[in-house]
C-alpha cells in the first residue's frame, strides 16, 4: 500500500516527450533522498507528440506517478488547476516539465514550508533569459500594470510550493479565467521567496515555444481577469477628449466673434477622426470584458479529461518509509 503523500508535485506538460522522463527521474531522486511520502501528478495538456506514451511507460516503474490527459490543449492555467484539484498531499509544488525550474530547489522549498511556516514558497528568477526587444518591452508593461495594483510579480514564476490551506482556498475561487501567479499573490498568505537562475529549455533546445501572439493572449486574459484598469482608461480618454473638445470650441467661438474664422473642414475632420478612434478603442475594450463575462456565464468545464493513470493504492494499512522507498524503486 502507498502511504498518504505529504508532498505532491504538479507538472503541466505540453509536447514534453523529449525531456519528461529525465525530469521525472531527477525529481524522484530528490524526493526519495528527502525521505518524505510523495506523489507526482503530470497533466498532459493535449500534447500532440508521444508525451502520453512516455507517461504510460514511466507509470509502470513508478507506482506513485499519476497522470491526467486532456482531450485537447486547454492551456497551462487549466492544467495547474486540474493538478491542484487532484493532489492529496499536505503541500503541492507546481513546476514546469522542461527543467527550467531546477528540481534541486525542492528541498529548500520544503524546508522553508516546514521550518519557517510559509504558506507559499515561490522561486523567483535572479535574471531573465535573453529575449528580443518586443518580448522584453511587453513584459515590462505587463508587470508594471500589476505593480500598480500592489502586486510585485517581476521575476516571479509558476514554480511555487502551496500549503494545503492555500490550495483549498485557490480551488474555491469561482472564476474560470485564472492567473495563477496573480491569484496566489493576491490571497495575502505568508510568502517566502527563493531565487534561482533559470536553466535552458531542454525540450526546445533553448528556444521558447511561446510565440508573441500566444504571449499577448496570455497577458490579455490575465489582465482582463485581474483588473478593470483598461475600463478606467476608457473613462480617462473620454475625459481628456471632452476637455480638448471644450478648448477647441472656445477657440472656434473666439475666432468667430473676432472675424478670424477659417473656412474649411480640416479641423472638423481631424476632431472627428480623433473622437472616432477613441470611441472604437473604447468599444473594443468594453467588448473584451463582455467576452470574459460571456465565457464565465456559459459555465463550460475548465478542462475535459480523456484518460488518466493512477496505479497507486492508498487503502488498507499504512506502510513504513523504508517500505515506501523500496517500492518506489520496484
């Protein structure tokens, strides 16, 4: 029988067949050395390579490995949510599958959780990986907006340890469009930070598979789900437009009264183009929020599971740690 896990590892995976076996093996070696009952839950987020076949093969030699397979790609946020829904441990560590999140931090994270009583232990990057100008500029704007909200997410990652109380609270949130990093910071639990230097992306030979468009979509959903600042910008633009219109009206009236009115429609056309642009941008922003409301109201499932792997057996008598470690190698 498998003992009830104290530590759960949640790994979202999308097309990680090349590196997944190495990642899981390295994580397991560390957890066995720590000598705490554990489980590893991998969420196959609709991979189109042989990620699921790799997980099937690994599960035959590692009985504590559990896996969930999505019917299609629902996104990393959905995969994290699914993993946290299925964890059994007193704490869960969320980490990437491509070894950018170094497994050697696991022991430090567990120590901070146990000894310093931190509800959340997060790994933060000392430095960002090389990025092109557009990505760097986009990241700066993105994090600056969250800083204005009182949440400093710069250099933050999804590599976090969550206490069971944090997990339970996170799962209670009713919204469907989630931003894991933002919500865990927003809750206000005691956080301990551990810095690290990110490794190269093993599965993609050092290249990020996040395109500019996918990063833009993620940033858009995260901001819309977390703040109403864009709607306030609409109000500010409307106020600025009103002030400009009043000034132009006063100028036009003054010129008319003094006989200096200029014939033609250039000014009128420019004003109409300016106001029209503001109106269209405003309608677009309102439409974005309406689309988020529409998605929430539909109530569709956050993810759909098509298959799962669970060879663990936690029923019956408990076992000793040595028996657990022996079975982990069997």
